[in-house]
């Protein structure tokens, strides 16, 4: 974080975004590429990590607290400890891993709805740079499978009631910024919906965000570590 950022950090809108999905679908790479503007050289399995990034959105700064989680079954009891106070969930699947999209509906959505039924969801298809890879397509065809299409991702978005569906590649960074713009948009849309419900019921809304729309611009140039904070998740 830059000096200018830190001076008024307390005035930023803060959004907690927790990233979930099967192991090895690219959750950690997605967060590291976005936070650091570069693709990580090696894969390090995650239990729970925390990153942050400041984004300019509609003329004001939004502080994104990005929580990475482990998708493996052995962490099913630990993972939900990171869910309280989440503003938006990113649910990831790999477009070249057939079971990862199936698990979105059978595992991840039920788990999230049990803990945070009203928290908005952004569905993300990762590794789109591999969608047209000849070797990978050949391996999938031997299993009577094929890479998922964007249309199939959109269909799943409707089925699970997600706010948005976006595709990206952490390696090429294609679509990466748009994913997190959707996170911010989903948060503000949710705030607005809550305020409207409170208004219709005679209550007074206290939402602290501005309505959606507009593009988000992340502070910090390529290779800058200023926008990234990392710490281990507290285990209780």
C-alpha cells in the first residue's frame, strides 16, 4: 500500500471477498496475479491466506480484502471459519476440469447457502487460456469430455442464482480485472437492494456504498507489492 493510500485507509469502503472452489482450479493464482500484476512461478497449496487490493471505483477507493481458501475435502470443517462477514463470494471452477463445475452446484453453493444464504455470488470460470490447448482437449476427449463453454457458465450462473458470471486467465490476465469489478458491483447492488427493502418496509437503510456501474481501476503498477498484504488465517 502506498503512503497516500495508508493516510486515509479508514475512509475506504471495505469489501470482504472469499474465494472458494475445488482444489487446483486456480484460486490462488487468480488472487496472486491480480494482487501482484504477475503470474506466480510455482503452485503452493493453500489452507487459508488473506490478501488486499485497493481499487478505484466510480471516483472513490474501495479496499478489497481477498480471502483464499482450500478446496480439499480435509478442510471442510476449517474453511467455513472464514465465511462470517463476507460481502461477496467468488465461486471458481476450471473450464478444463469437468468435475469442478459439477461441484459448484453439488458442493459449493449448498455450503455457502448454509453459512451465508443472502451473500451475493460471482461465478468465475478460470484457465480460459487452456480452453483451446490441443493436448488438453485430446485428453478430455478420451474421457468423453470437453472444455466448458461460456454459454455453459452462463447457464450455471442462472441455475445457482449468481449475480455475475465472468471468465479469466490468471496466466495471461485476460478478464482478471473484470472479475473483481463484478465483485464490487455485486456488493453495491446487494446494498442497494437491502436499502430498498428497508425503505419499502418503513425502515431506514444504512448502506455505506454508492450504487453500481463504472469500471474499477486498481492502484499500483506492474510488479508493485504496495497493494498486497498477506497473512495467515487465524485458526480457532
